[in-house]
């Protein structure tokens, strides 16, 4: 019997009863209960074309207890988006875990204190990240730590342009620009950036989404509550997991409507951006829900404050082991991209986790 292939994610309807679309009035959300153990049942559903699979889901409803349901109870629209293989984004295959190395060229980064703000230092660190196993390098010229003030576009460009110019054509891996501003993205794209990573979820600069669509660039849309200067002031949610999902669903639909197809969109729940430790844990434990958006999933939790709060590790640079633990959790839940500071350490941990998961090792 020939199995009919489902439509590509970008071709699926953006809004329909029980579907996922702009300002969708959803009353049920299906979170796959991801497994990796072997043998894999014949009836198991693949998770986003990756190594994970599921036969059950957790059903979330606002104001109701979360319950476990069999895969037959998952609506077709959800099932399609949860299972369909993700296509390559910015040159990275999405059937594996990719490491996004962080390169801050700011004088006030929360984690590295501006050690890479000069082009020579940034270039050296970029090469170290690539040698350590990074699949993409994310360059940012504006600190988005809690309490950080907005940087004018001209100042942000002055920070990132020499770095992008120095890196242009020198690496074998793609680069992305971490910015909220279209003027900054234009400069980065002129020097080869293939991905725009916007921590505001394309809400800060209305021209940025149009620019991405016009240039056919991949995008990462992240959730944040408030701006960096105020986001840590008593953040509140009705249901943080579902509230963040709804925001991302709306932004994905908006981007698709402008001409950025779903298979060029990455979603990020925004760990630490307007969330307290309890919110962060709810998002991490419910992470697989976001596969229901039909997009590649990025997790960026490296060295975040909640790791220090739980573990007692301080300063931020001492949170490497905790960051690796959270990254492995993200890999287990099917995240295709992990945004990390400690690339070599995370790559080593992933190699062992993947070998233990499969029971196989192949000589390089």
C-alpha cells in the first residue's frame, strides 16, 4: 500500500478549525512525548523527520489538567506538522542537531564581558567556534541581557560590520546576524549572513520581516515579553507554554503572509527573555510542543540566569556544565539547533549522547 505524502509545511493552511494559524482560537494543544529508545514500534510516528519518535502526546488545555492521549487522538493538522521532515535552513540539515556558536561583539555581554568586541579577537573566536564543532555562528552587536538599553542602529553597525567583513568568505560554515533592526541586517546580509535571528520576534522593526522576505533569507523568530531593559520586571502569563506557542504561531503566519515560507522559519521560545525560573522550566519541560508549529526549533539557554539560580553557579562563565545539561535535554526533545557559548563541550556531550542512544559508533 502506498502512503500518501503530506503537504510541505509552507503549503499547509495557516488558519482552520483545529489548525494552527494567525490568532487561532485554539482550545487543544498536542505535545508529543518524545522517545529515543530501541526497538522502535512499527506504529511510532517520527518527530519532525529526526531520530526521535512518539506514540503518545500530552493534551494541554487552558485551565485544565494535562492528560496523556494516544496518537490516534491527535488531529491530522497537528500530526502533519509534528511529523513532517524539516528541510535544510541556512545550509544546515534539520535531521540532526546543529550547534549555533555565539559571538557577541558588544562591550557589555552578560557572559563574556566584551572580550570579542574587536574584529581581530572576534575572528579568532569565530575560528575557534568552528573548530570546536559549530555549524553556524551567530553574531550580535547589541546586548539583550536583562536591563540592557537599546543601541542605536549606527552604533550596532559600527560593531558588527568589521567582524562580518573580516569573516566574509573565510569560514566553511554559515553566519547569522542577531539583530532587531533592518538597517543592521542589511549590512550583515551584504557580507553573507544567511539568517536573521530577531529576539523581538519581528515586532521591533516592521521593515525587518519585509527585508527577510525580499532577500529570501532564513529567519529565527523568538518570543520575548517586553524589551531587554524591562523584561525582567515581574513577568506574568496565563499559561506560559501556551501563551508563547500562540505568539509564535501568529508570527509564523505573519511571516508566511509576507513571503517567508515556513521551511525558512526557525522558532525559539526565548528562554530567559521576560521569564522567571518557573516559566523557563515550564517551557523546557514542554519544549516538544513547539514542533507543532511545523518549523525548525532552536533552543537558546546557554549560561542563562536560571541555570545559576538552580545550580548556584556564578558568574555566567561558570555555568558551562549546567548549560550542557540543558542542551542535551533540548536535543532529546528534538530541537534542531542549540545556541551555545561552549561549543566544543556541547559537541563532545552530544557525540556521547548520540552514541549511547543508538548503541553505534562509526569511525570518522
